[in-house]
C-alpha cells in the first residue's frame, strides 16, 4: 500500500512538473509593443493582448512585418504565417495596407534597387549568428543570409559549435570594409532575407568559416560563383579535423564520451531506485 501511495505521489509530481515546464516555455517574459511574444520552444508568436498597433495590419503577412520591427527575439527572422497564433483575435481585412503608414514604412525597407550579379559596399548593423547578419546596403537595412553555407544554430536553438560560428562571423565582419555580392537566381529568400556572398577586404567569409570547420552543411539551389572555393575549404577542414570535424564537441567530449556519461547516469539512477525499495 505504501508503494502504491509513493507511485501516485511520484506521478502527481511529474504531472505538476510537466505543466509548470510547459507554462514557463509558453510565457517568455513581457509582451512586446504589439501585445504578444514568442514561445521559445518552437518560435511560435502568440498574440495575447493586441494593442492599437495591431489594428493597422489587415492580414498575417502585414502583422509579421510589424512583429519583425517591434520584437527583439531572434525567432522573428524565420517567422512564417503558420507560426503566428492570433489566439482568437481577428485582423481587420477591410483595411488596405496603403492606408497603413506603419506597415508602409517597414515594408519599404526592402526596396528593389539591388540587382542580381552585383557588388555593393555594406556596413555591419548587428550580428545574428554564423550565417546571418543585419547589414546596411545603399542606406537600407537588410537581414542578410550568407549564400551557400549553413552553420550550427545559436539563436533560438543552441547547437554544438553554434557559439563559435557566431563569434567568428561577428569578429570577421568587424575587421574591415564589408562588400556583399549577389548571386544565383534570387535576391531574397522566402523570409525576405538578402542572399549574398560576404567579403571583408579580399577575404570571403564563407570560405574562411568553412576552413575552420564551423559549417555543417550547404544549401544549393543553383549555380553559385564561389561554390568550388567553399567546397575546397570544406575538404581542408575535414582533412585537418578542425571544428565540427575534429571528433570532439565544443565541450571536449567525443561521441563515446557522451555515451559513457549517459550509461553512467542511467546506472546511478537505477542503483538509487533499488536502494529505495
């Protein structure tokens, strides 16, 4: 009977813990100026208490534009319509975006003055992660996605070597004059990020970060000018076993090290439970 009471108590504690964890993940601090916030576990934007600013958005796409302006969470850079939860609130679809000065001002930050296959001087406005930064080009701020490479995440997710990739990119961009070069078939991706090769002086960022073993994959949607250069840099990283390809994580434990630690934890817990009963 005592065992039964213990199991019931344990089950209740697990339920309470699970609920409290869900609540803490769902509610991440204060609301932004729109009356919402991001849920960090899945980067869903929750519109809890819409303010007057929301009234100017006639659809979800226009709301996303406002979220990207007024919210500081890095989740905003990959926000799509399916990750916006209005929580029952209705947007006024009868309003035209031409009547909305707020949306017009933000939308105008993505002009059509840039062209494919061109080179432009740029300045660093803000670092984001290993393969993304906010750059000013021709006086306009662009959330810029570096072409071809994919580095470990260090925004909403904290992946191994994401911190190193982010730190390298930020340090690299602060070292000198930045130049961006557009390439491929698209100026912007589906998240309205400018796609570009990024240089500081005569050094290509994508090549340098790949040589350090801080690039885990590539996205290849066409023929890019510097593909072979970056692929050769990847071969260099693997041959020299640096970064991701060094057989160790950023904490210094190899794969087998983590397996052994996991087995040790399981055995320790099992032993403690046996002693209780």
